[in-house]
């Protein structure tokens, strides 16, 4: 451990806060109809889009109409993306497939389509060796924008339900989505892409180049492509799917130490800003501060544990006599699977940033982390996207936890559970509880099915035994259920076509199960979150009294953290014991 490493973590938290507050103020203006500095430029394109898609942006929708629009839109996006990927070779006339890549198999395409539509970006393929430029741009990048926008509008709808004073309207889905893409995601993505290009990320339509090899075998291809534009929305929208197979460890995606820090800030910018936006839209900024404090405390705790664990090294390394101390030119610690240019702090912090959100991008190999360091992303995912979380997903998830904490706190002190003047009754708590439990139950169910079946175990890497093999499986379905996309990379969806356990056509068990895991765990919680919003929207607001429990002070922050940890621990701790924890306590190399 070094002073510079700790300073990096502290400065990151400070810069994030400084960036998120004005962005939250701007986003509040976008969703409340206030004038913004982009109105003169974007107002006419916005109105044109409404005419093109033939919707009335001023027509209010209740939660059922809002959910119906969201599902129809997502289904149409799924079908279009599947069609683009399955007909990849037919788009060669565009000139955007210089490598002449063929279309993927139906099962891999099913998984990929489900992955990008749900903001997961789980990848059972190598981007630079599989996807044409057209597929990357017209297919995957477009869904990066739309899936991120879908998550944000759900959070906005839930806010309106919580603060609504009368009626059942949650706004208009189409207006919210259009304004999200036009006023938030697109301007920021352009700015981010320009910064990345300036720093060395590539943006072109060239054919792969041939580099000089280090051996007598000759050169190897160097992939080209429109990387910076996809990288921008990949990070901003907490998507995470890399243009290259090595993701953010590749110098064309993440060229320098500066871009490493910049990209981490980009990932958390909108999730953090949404919390401050909530404080402004609710008319009580202290509510936003309390939620932000909850997220930041848990985030810093995860970052500290990961950094200490990786800087210390593993028992196996110590047993083998390997030195993990800081030496000249190296940060020391467990450098297996990490970039020397980022070091321990830059790798551990990046890992935490992308696993507390739904981003899942990686600049190091998570499966090469120490047992305890590898347990941190498990714990982050076990929190079900409430430590900042994905764009929109994080806010509506933690708001459900807030309602649960209010209910539990009210019962503990004998006060009527109410939040922002609205009573929290049996209907809301039932919806909240089911909405919070869907994701962990889906992850555990898929893990059990995969480890108990021969077809599922075929996806575990041949070198993984014992707790490492279980960790690979559990992490895969936990990551997909949380729409994260990172992986213990040994777990794969590829099986030989003649594998007897999967049939002659090579149908991949992991592809199909993972695709359903991602879709169900994405849209079921969204429906319950919108149902909660609809239930609260029609309730009257009662003035606060002596019996009202405050939800904007340190006491409530402690209660909220306790509820989050309690739910996550009771749900996942037994599974964590079978994988990373037991591996972290042994000196055996798996």
C-alpha cells in the first residue's frame, strides 16, 4: 500500500461529488421542464422526434401505460438488434465490415441481444474478431444509449410517484426517453469521446493493421474501428461491453492513467448525479444527501477492502515465497492479471467502480484477484445495484430499500411508516419486497441449475477446481442478474459443436440460461418499481408531525446501510462461503 494509492481513492470520491452536484441540478431541470442552456439547440429536434414516432409528449401516463410503453419499446429494440446481428454479412455493402465477419450463431446472438438490451453487455464473444463496425455502431452502440435511457426514465417515474401530490400520472415514457437521450446522454457522450480521442483512443473505419511480431512467426493483426464513440457511451451509460476482448485493459480503449481515472468518473457521474437530482425534485435536498452518504460510505468501504487485499497479496503467493512489497517501478501487491501502468490502486478502484454499478467494464482480470479482493465484486453485486448502481437502476433500487427501511424503522420505534408525507402500507411493502428479491433469487436459481447439471458445468474452465469453479459459475449468473456484465473470465458460453451433453448443434446452455437471467432480472424489478410508483402517486401527503421518523439524518443513513447489508448477507453469504471466502483462507492454488 502506498500514500499515492490512498490519495487516488480519496481524490476520486471528492472529484465525483464536485462533478455530480451540478449535473444533478441540470438533470432536474431536464425532467421538470425547466429551461436549460441546450434548449435553443435541441428543442426543434426534440419536437421533430415526437412527430416522427407519433406520440403526444403532453399526454400523461399511469404506471400501467408507462410500463406498457417501456416493454413494447424494449421488445422492438430486441427484435431489431437480433436482426442486425444475425444478418451481419448482408450489411457488407455499407463498407462497414472490412474484415468480412460472418454472423454469429443463433444462441450467441440471443445472449448478446438480451445482454445489450438489458444494459448488461455480457459478452460471450471477442468484439474485434466477431462484430462488424456496422453491428458495433447501428446495433450495440444504439442499444447502449437506449438501455441506459430506459433505466433513467424508470428512476424519474418512481420519483414522480413518490413526490406526486394528486392523481396517478408518472409522466410520459416517450418524452422522458427522448429528453434523456437528447439532453443528457448524447451531449455528454460527444464530449467524452473527444477527450478519449485526444488522449489516444482510436476512431476510424480502417481495416485491421499488421504489426511486427516479437517472434519469427511474423506479424499479428491490430484491430481498428470506431472505438472512442462506443467507449464513451459504454462508460457513461454503465453498459460495460468493450470493443475489444480485453475491454478497458486495451490501450485503444483506455490509453493512459489519466483516461483510467477519467473513465471511472464517467461511469459514476450519472448514478451519482441522479441522487442529487432526486433531492431537488423532491424539494428536500437533504433526502438526496442522505442517500448519497449511504452510497459513498459503502463505496469507500469496498474500495478500501479491495485495495488492501490486492496490495497485501494472497496466502498462496506468500506460501510460494513471492514478494509482494513495493519496489522501484512497481506498486507491489498482487499484480497477476493487472496492468503495470494502472497499478494496484488504479485496478482495485476500477474494479469497485464497475461492480457497484451495472457497468462491468474491467481493466484487470477479476479472476486473478486475491480471494478477499475477489470477494469485493461479489459483495458489490450482492447489494443489488444500490451502491450508486446503474444509470437509473441504482436510484430506483435504493429508493425501494429506503421504503423498506422506513417500514422496518417505523415498526421498531412504534411510529407510522411514512416517507415524504405518504404512508407506507402493506401493498407498497409487498411490491417493494418482491421487487428487491427477484434479482438475488434469479441469480441463485441459475447458479444452482448450472452447477447441478452436466450442461452447466461444461462452461467452467478446465483449470478451475473447487471454490474457483464455483466462483466462476456463481459470479456469471450474479453478474448477469444484476445486469453488470463483468466475469470471472474462465466461465464461457463456448462448447464444441459435437459435445455430447449439448447435442450435435452445439446449443450453449450458458447462452440460453444467461439470456433469460438477464431479461427477467431486468424487467421484473422495473415493473414492480413502477407499480410502487403508481401506488404512491395517488396518495395524499400528510404534514410531518412529532411521530414522523426523519429520513434525512445520520441515524437513517445507518439504518439504511444496515438493511442493505442484512438483506444481502442473508441472501448471499452461504454462497460466498463456498467460493471466494474459502479460497481467500487457503494457501492452495486453484
